[in-house]
C-alpha cells in the first residue's frame, strides 16, 4: 500500500521504522485528528529549533559538541517536516479536482 492509493502517511513510524498509513474518508476521525495534532507539534518544534539554531551558530561560544547536537536535532526535525510535507502533498493530490 502506498499513499498514492488514497492512504494518508502518518507522522510516526511502525515497527522497524516502516511508514504507517491510514485508510479513512473521515478526516475528523480520532486517528486523523491525532495525526493532525502530532504534525502541528512537529512543525512547531522544527520552527523553534530553527530559531535556536540561528542563535547557536551566530554565537561564538558554540563548541563542536554543541554544533553536533544541533545537527542531530535538526536532522530529526527535518525528517519529521519532510514526512509532514510528503503526507500533505499526497493528501492534496488525492483531494485535488481533476484537470480539464
């Protein structure tokens, strides 16, 4: 199953890191709302991390460990944001009116 089948890519992974999908037409259902809320948290956390990253990198007191930790956190946030973008992109494609 893929998101192109009308499935929603969820913002969490299943066993062994495999993607999880939701099949439902109920966008107000419990799992849909939970996924929406988690995506909002992930996007908010990424925005805050980006602000903090600028401060860390602009300051002169950041050592190699600080930069490494920042890179790890940014990598995780980027992974989350990419998953949200992929999920929402698929939702847009599925719900888009046909081109004439």
